[in-house]
C-alpha cells in the first residue's frame, strides 16, 4: 500500500516528502496473499494535514498502480477534504455570526426596554412632581385666600369700628347741639315756665298717681287671672292623672279577674279530672273486688264438690275423718284469707280516698295562698310604682325607646310651657319629635325595655314562690338585684339560681339574660294560640349555699 505524506504525518514514511508516495503497508513474502482493508484513514493533528491511501482495489488494478496515479488520487482527495473543511468552517463562521447578530438584537431589545422603563419612570416622576407642584400651588392659593379673607375680615371689623365711632361722634355732636339749643330755649323760657311750674307739677303728680294706680290694678287682675289659670291647669292635670290611674287600676283589676277566672276554671277542670280519676279508681277497685270474690266463691264451690266426691267414694273411717278435718281447716284458712284480702283492699280504698281528700284540701289551700299572694303582689305594685308617681317629684318620659329624666328641666322652668310634659310624665311622647333630631344626650339615662317578661322564683329552702316582672334585656344578676330590692329575700346572693332543663336542674349564668340561658320568650306564641302566658311563665329555682352573704 502506498500513501502520500505531508508535514506532521506519523508513520507514513518520510515526513518531509510532499511529492512522492511512500509504502505504508505490505504483506510479508512468506505469508498467504491477503487483501488490504478497503480504506485506511490516517488522521493528523490538524484538519488540513491529512493523507488518504486508496487500498480497495482488485489485483488487476493493483498492477496498474504506480506513484503517479497514487499521487493524483491523493491530491484529489486532499483537495476534496480541504474544500469540505473550508465549507464546515464557513458554516461555523456563519452560525457564529448569526448567533452574534441575535445576541446583538436581544441586547438591543433589552437596552430599548430598559430605556423605555427609564423613560416611563422619568415620566411618572415628572407627573408626580407636577401633581405635587399643583397641590403646593393649590395649598398656597388656599392660604392666600385665607389670608385675604382674614385681612378682609379685619378690614371689615376696622371699618365697622370706625363707622360706629363716627356715628357716635355725629350723634354726640347732635346731642350736644340739641342740648345747647335746649339750654338756650330753657333759659329763654325760664321766666315763662316759672309761672306755670307749680301747676304743671301738680298736674304731673296727679297723672303719675293715676297711672301708678291703674298699673297696679292691671297687674292685680293679671295675677288673679294667672292664678286662676294655674289652678285650673293643676286641677285639670290632677283630674287627668286620677282618670289615668283609675283606668289603669280598672284594667289591672279586670286582668286580675280574668286571671282568677282562668285559674278557677283550671282548678275546676283539675277537680273534675280528679273526681273522674277517683271514680275510675273506685270502679276498677269494685270490679277487682267482685272478680276476687267470684274467684274465691268458685274455688270454694270446687273444693266443696271435691270434698263431697271424696266422701261418697270412700268409707267412713278414722283416716277419712282426719282428711275431712284437714280440708275443713284449709277451707277456713282460705275463707279467712279472702276476707282479709277484701278488708285490706277496703282499707287501701279508704286510704286512697283520704289521700285524695287531703290532696284536694292542699290544692285548695295552695290556690288560696296563690290568690292572696297575687293580691299582695298587686298591692305592692301599686304601693311601689303607682304611689311613687304622686309621692316623688321625678318626671321621666320615653322618646324613641330612650328614657329621659326631665326632673331638673321641669323644676327650673315651672309654668304653662312645661305643664304638658308633667301631664304626660311616664309615657311615650315619641310622636312629639322628629326621629332624625335626637342628638342631645343631656337627659338620657337609659333605654326602655323591648318587652317585659313575667317569671316566678321558687325558694327551695322555704318553699316560697314570688312572681315578678323583669326586662328581657336584664341579666340574671340584675334580676337578683330586683329580687332583693322588692324585699323578697335580702340573702338572694347566698343562693344558686337554676332552671329545669328536661329532667335536670341546670345552673344559670349570672352574666347572661334569660334567652341566652335557654329560656326564650314564648308569650307571643301563647297569645297566638289563645293561651294565658301567665300560666306558663318560666320558673327559676334558688338553692341556699349557706355562705351568709347579705346583699
């Protein structure tokens, strides 16, 4: 095999030979003939330093191989390789140039975006600066206007003062001129007036006395008319108050009568139910007693029949006599047992009747106690709340659910103007005022309750029951204070307050209201159903703690 070598070639013969081919591969003489490989590539250190030998040839072509043909083939192959390498370099160069151009374009775009951002930021700063300048200018204009207004006000004040002084000077000068003229006229008429002075003095004295007497008479008549009007208004207000009080008392009396009638009807119904229960129990007892007597008689007849049959079928001997004696004793025992059972059932019936009679008496006594307690509660209510209207000088009114104490206002401004307020003290006068103009809290002392609830407090220690009315917004602690203030129990702070939830007594949270403790107001539902809400009012049970607390 022949090869064409260049500079830097390794193992290709003479490295300095560039024209003549060199033998780079051969077959030993003693070995068998072997075809060389198809192509042998000898790679050099540089891309342009390369030699290729064409080895894939037939023996016929190999005979025609000489250095010229090998050189020509090597030169052709080298030119092709150099052209290929040049094209590769050109492609790499173009690719690098395109990449550089793309990088330049991206950098230019990034630079442009940055420039745009800087321009936008500068524009925003300019707008902010313009807005601040406008605000500063507006503030300066406002201060300037305020200074001008202040200066104008001061100037107006100075002008008014100057005009007032000028007018005073003019009037003072006119007064002095008039006084001088009057003095001159007086001096001129002094001689004439000296003659008529006594007559004028007498006439003036008479006129003054007459006018004084007339004014006194007019004032006396006016005072009498005012006294009559005040007396009439007072009598009218007293009559209205008495009428209102009588109306309230009548309404409360009617309510009490209705409540008593309802209680009497309920008591009568309970009595009827009790009588029906007693009659049913007696009927059942009689039926049971009749059944027991019938069973006892049937057993006795059966035993008699058995004894008769035994006596007929057996001879009369000593043994039969003993057995008949035993049967007789057994019959006597059974008869005595049946009689004892009948007597016991009769005793039970009598005992049940006595218990029912005692229960009826206890119910009647309890009903009387409840009626007496209701009367005492009504009397206490009149004594505390009704009599306080005429015994205390308080004047409270309700305006848009707000309670106002007008006692001091009425005391300072007694007369015809405050009389309507006094006439309507303790009432709701919201219709007198506009709902949008309630800004004055000078006389405000609290809110009126949205709804009044009736409850019953049971003292488990003394078995006392008290009914009282409370506000729906009041907490259990405030109800406790009300319970103490009504003098029901001064030791109410020593008790635990509970209510019955199902089958268990649950302590109440003293800081919460009745509704928050699980006792809602159901009076409206009772009214819708036509039921008396006072018969189903909540019951609070108080348990003594024995801590000797006095509140």
